[in-house]
C-alpha cells in the first residue's frame, strides 16, 4: 500500500549551504531536494564539505553514461544503508537540447515513476544546472512538486572569476582538435555552467559571456555540432557588437563563415569572411587577415576560380612568412600546391607541397605531415614513378 506524501511547502534558499546541510540532517525516509549549481567543479567542493558536515553517509550517483535514470538510482539506494543520502549528478546527460524527444521521455519517466522513487525511502538530492532545473519544473511538474526544498547555490564571485580565468586560459591555449571527446564534453559542461553564472548586468559580465560563447562555439564546431556552434557564435557576435569589441567580432564572423562553408553555403561564407577581413584590416591585425584570406581562397578554388584563389593564397602566404607563422605557412603552401597542380604547373605544385611537408616534419606535426604526404603519393601514382621523380628533382631547386 502506498503511503501518501505529506505536503511540504517548497523551500527556496539562495546561497545558503548551511541550511541545505540542516535540511539533509533532518530528512528521514523519502525526501526530494533539488540543488541548482551550474559548475561541476564548484558542486564537487560543496559536496565534499557536506560529506564532512553530515553525520550520515552520502552516496554519489553519476547518471552520465547510464542508459536509464531510475535503475541507476535504485541500485545505489539498495546497496546503501537506510540513513544514506543520495547525491544524484548528471541528469543533464539525459536531457540533451539537440534531442528533445529523448529529453521529454526522461522527464515523463520521472513523473510516471515518482511512486517508485518514494519507495526507495532515501533522501534524494538532484544537483542540476539552471537549464535542467527549469526544464524539470516545466516538463515534469508532478515530480518537481514533490520536492522538499529547492536550493540555489550561486558561486561566490572570487571563485567564479578564478574558474573563468582558469577555464578560458586553458581553452585558448589548446588546439580543440587535439582534445579527446571526453575532455571536450567536460569543458562544455564547465563553460555552460559558468555562462549561467553571468547575467549581463554590466560590461564585465558581458565580456565574460562573450569569451564563454566564443569558446563554446569553437568546441561545438570541433565536435561537428554545427547548430549548437552557430547558436553560440551568434551569441558571441551579438555581445561583441554590444561591447564594440571589433577583434572578437571578426573572430565570430570568421567562425560563422566556416560554419556556412561546412553547410555548403559558399555565398554566405564568402560574405562573412569579407566582413571579417574588413575588420582585421581596420585593426591592422595581419594574423587574422591571413587566416581569412586563406579561407576565401579555398572558396574561390571550389568555385573553379583558380587564378583568384592563387592570388589570395599568395597574399596570405606573404603575411604568414612575415609573421614567422610556420604552421600557417605550411597550410597555405599545401593548398597552393594543389591549385598549381590543377593549373598544370606540376613542378611548381610539387615544390609547394614538398616545402609544406618539410615544414610540418620539422615541427613534428605528424598528422598534418601525413595528409600532405598522402597528396604527394596520389600525385606519384597518377604520374608514374619516373615522371614524378624527375619533377620532384626539379622541385628541389
């Protein structure tokens, strides 16, 4: 026989870790708590403090990677002592914004199975980001209304700023393509959590959000999540415009151009690149201009305008050589080599590809070097060993 729950008025506590601990001390049998905490790193610090403060065991349940929500929680409850409190993390993994039907199915399951959760007879504490908590309250009202307390723990400003500096310094120093998938997902969760902590009340908060949006756009782009990338990069463009931050505006336009290019919208990509190029020129930023020229040249090449592509590649190459940008120089030489080959300038094309390969090998850029070597091998197969060998010798000069 099911026991009716006693109606408890929702308790909303802002920035009050002590009262959360007090509520957990008093909780007996089934109780349902929600804690809004946007940043996993800070959540871990609070959870550790609560473990030390509470005179009862705390069992942590991470739903990330679990196929279903309830079985993971039930298994943890059944293997814990009767006075244990369950800290539940990772519900967001079952509420993906890119798969709405899956998210709604998870939320409907919480509503339908709420009596089963009650029968676990343990205090359950769901730690959620603002996005997940809002979605839960809206789409699973029956489950949400059973709560014994909703606690909103805002990160103290000094900690928030330190986390922001650490996250962005690491992000900006890394090549996103080299970060493993798990690392990217963890970085996205951290940056999205920090995004929720800033409300754009003043320019400093807008600047924080601008940098976060740009990095999130880059990360989602590197994962092939182009809709998410466009959403974040559009946010970055909006904030850059509001702050009159021309350099970041140019970056956002460049990345939006790359997205349009990936979708096959070459006209749209060229317009965005041209806007970006104009800003780089007005700022005197040669590095940004060279990168944008390189992408514009690629679009001309795809369109069949090999002469126009060659002109832009040469302009980009000259800037990169002047700046000592070896990796950028190698990338442009490799593209120039392919254009030269398409124009029938075989010795010049092989020479450009050979120069690119030598730079990349010297830098230890193995993956890029292998790609260029693969292009040269394909040329070797097409021309035959004898012809290729003669052209290779001419290209060495």
